[in-house]
C-alpha cells in the first residue's frame, strides 16, 4: 500500500469538513495542535492552504557516488554519523556523514554546533550545496531539510513537496497529515473568486490549484497552482487597500490651504544647496494635497540622505503661512533634537523659533510649551511620543508629520492625526521599496518617492574583508580615530550563546576596549539598555566623548554624527541588505571620506548577496535585491502595520500577477463597491475570515 493510500485509509475513519478543528484529526493531540496553530493551521481546511515553500524533483537528485568537487548538487541521504568538531581558531563545526544507495559523503556546517541537537542519527536529510575536496569529498550546504527518520517520497521520481515546519512538527509529519486528508477535503472546496477575474488572470480554479501545489506532476505544474493562490492574495490586498482609500477619501474633508509662497520661497532662496528634482516633485504633490479640500494622507518614501527632512520643513511652512500649527514626530528624543537644531538654524533668518516637546522636559518647560501650543498662532512643534499623549493639545493643528513612521504603532500614528480638526498627515519612511510594491502595500495612501540624492555627496567606500584581515582592519580604524574621527563597530547579537558562534556586542566591547582600542574611549550601545541609558551613550558619542561605539542595530535610526567616518560590521551575513544599507547611512554625513567594512568568513552564497550591497549605494536597488533574495517575510506584516501578510505571493516576483490583481480589483469595486452582489458573496466571506481589516471595510459579519 502506498503512503497516500495508507494516509487516506486512516483519515476515512473519521469524516472531516473544511471547518473541522485540527484537534479532531487523527494523530493530532494537544501538543501537535499547538504546533499547527503556530503555522496558522487551526482547521482541516487550513491544511490545504499550508503551501510547500519549495519542491525537489527526486528524479534530479544526485546520487552521492556521482558527486565531484566543483559541482553544485542536491542529495538525499541518511545520517550514519555526526558530531561537533572544534578548530584551533575556536570555531565549532557540525559535521554529518550521509549515505544513500550509492555511497557516503561528509556534510559540514561551520559555526552551527547547535545542529547537533536538531539532527539525529538515522534521520534523512535533503541537502543542497557545493561539493569540494577537503580530506575527502565534502558538501557545504546552502540549505537543508530534515525529512525525518525515513522518507518514501524520494522514490519513483516524484516531486517532493517541502513544507514550512515548526518546532515539534517536522516536514515529514506535516506532509503525512496533508496527504492523509487531501482526498477528503478537495471535493469540499469551491471557487469563490469571480469567474471573470480567474479567466482574465489565466490561473486555474481553486480546487485544481490546491491539488497542483500539494501533488504536482512536475515543478512547473506546482508553479501554475501557486500562481492561483498568489493571485488571490494580491487581489484581496488590492481590494482592501482600494476600499480603504475610497472610504478615506469620501470622509476625508480637510483643510483647504491657500498656496501661499512667501516663507517657502524665502527658505528656498536661503538654502545653501539646490533642491533635487525628486524633492521638487514631491513638494508639488504634497502642496496639491494640502491645498485641496480633501485631507492629505501621504507617504513620503526616500533613501538614506535623500532629503526627507527638508521636504517636511517646507510642508510645515505652508501650514504656518496659513495660520496653522505643524507637528513633526520622531521616534527618539535624539532624532527630535536633531530636527530641532536643523529647523532652528534654517528658520532663524525669518524670526521663527520651533518648539521642542519630549519626555525629558522639566515641568516648567512643559507648561511653557503647552502655553505656546494653546495660542492660535502659527507654530512648528518637534517632538516624540509626548505629542500624542492625552494631555497634549493643539489650538490649530494643520499638519502632522510622522518621521520614521514604521517605528510607531498604528494607534500612535492615528493619535497624532487625531489631534486638532482633521489635520493633513504626512508619513515619512527611510526604508526604500520599489514604487510597484509601495502602491501594493500602501494602497490606502498616496505615495511620493525621493529617488535622488543631493549632488556633491562623497561616496562611502564599502568592502567585504575575510576574518584573516581583522588585524589590518582594526589598525585602520585606530588610525582614523587617531586622526580625530570616530567609528562604529556593529554586531548582530548582544550576548554570546551556545546556539551560535557569533561574536557579541558585550563580549567584543570588553575585548576591543582592552585590546586593539585600549588607548581609545569605547562605548557600548544595545537594545537592553533603558531609553535614558541609550540616550546618554549617543549623546556622549555625538559630543565626541567616545571614539568608538560598539553597538547592535539600535543605531539604525537616523542620528547624524558628522565626525563618524568608519562603520565596521561583523557577521554581515546575519543582516538583511536593507538593514546593512541603513547602518551604512550612519557614516559619510560630514563631508569626509568614509568607509563601511564588512568583516567575516562568509559562504559563497552570502558573498554573492553581499556583493550587491558592496556594489551600490542605491537604496531602492538594494531593497529590490533584498526582497528578491529574502522574500517579504513579515516585514510589512499585519501585526506591525495593519497590512495583510503575504504567505504565498511575492509582489516583486509576481509583478505581472500583481498588475492583473490591480486591474481585477478596480473592475470589481467599480461594479460593486460594497461587494454585495451574489457572485462576490464567497469572496467577501473568505476575506472576512482571513483579514480583520475586511471586517471594518466591508462590515462582514
């Protein structure tokens, strides 16, 4: 009896339906049900939508005996021995010997000793990687999948579905569970998307698509099935975003500012630099919004150093020329103070004195700030979360600007926009993403993009160096410090752990302060410090009371330290490209030659990925590569931003599907804005079950 037949026979002992809780399924006890819930599987029907994240065609899996150095291959073999090997440099390497019907090969995972607890003798692994000769044939895996104690799915040349797994529930167990119930569940599935949308996108009906992704005859067929599920996700998101935008516009009565240009023209003439074309274009879009009778709700997205702050200042001046107040909220007190210094310097010739409102203010200063804000006079207020406290009131708020908007929760962003009488809202983000993706993710916002940097900026020299160059790199940093400059040294973790061989910020701070930088003043900054402690460290660095700052990624947010010229990042393979780009943006802000050095021995795959970062300072290009290589993940997930999470679709990879989904969403909502027609009932129901936002937008019960 085949595995599929055995699974089906077992499943048929109890009749199940799409809404049957997983706790009623054979072989699912409380612990397994808890593990399934972590994978968003609560019902039998959810199993069908738990889609494999990769496939292996078993007919193309290489026989171990056929492997030669220099090959890149996928093998499937049983673990016959394993162990952790220490090296003289202190690195620990996990090694396992795999055997198939043709031979054996050693597989090596440098710096991952924790795998010794996760991989057991007798288990079957699927391993993809490069083959080399090192004391015999050896594989260096890019990725691997633990298939369990045995696996029959590798025989007969069939396509092997590799499912996302979780602790306590491996790939093999998930595949067996789905195989056991799929024949019962598929006949219960009905198509709920409009027939016209499915036909126009040229994707299969839902039951066929689910069969294709779980039991594909080929990898190409699996991709056809995946395209139907991806189209559905993209369509739902487009509908939600467009509906939100339409409702917002309908009830978005705002302040119709007059396009007065006295202060803005004087500021433009006084600037020591020319505005970029992108800044001028974005200001036209923002001013057009502010001068309409509809409330502005716009996202200004720009690369590191593209000049978002100056755009915010021009926007604030337009509000002030109309007798209104403008508030600019930053995520940290340091960033708020930096904005205040910039605005104070630029506005001093016009007699305008901006106001600061943060939690650090003394009681007297807070009273004075409240008195100024209570006057119905033009005012620019710069602050932190203190701006959205209940006690904070504005007499005539006309514009609310939220800097680094992704650092605030949805409720905080709403709270500032809720101050005053329907002020215009401008959100700013330094996480550049391609326009097509921005329109998908922020379909309920209007989007302006700063895709140019001011001319004359000195490029930052970026390089990837091996661990063997550590001494030379540290000497270079010491020479920069001796010349009066400052440096950052960044680590991915705060403390060392048995699970990884990563260098950690706390350990390396002590090592560097007592070694390579013994003659220097070395500070430490990480996420476990209190807000006041972080502030104190950054203030000391800004005041040049520290020469070297050892830190984790908490330094990402845009504080300008013009004297910092070197950024050393250890274990660069542990960071996303966009994260590296944000970190690099902390240097090169003072007109001096600056450097970003990535240090560590990385795999060939990581080196290829990091080469993208080394080769460009274009944040949009880096973001596109990062999203393509790492996927969407939960970067724009519902928990953080109120936006739906993509489980199957990739708006970058699925650009054509995304465009088709946009067209279909427009056609559906133009014909039926409330989704009340019978042909849309099923889609409306599914959206209500899947996205809480749908309940608000369409009142789905």
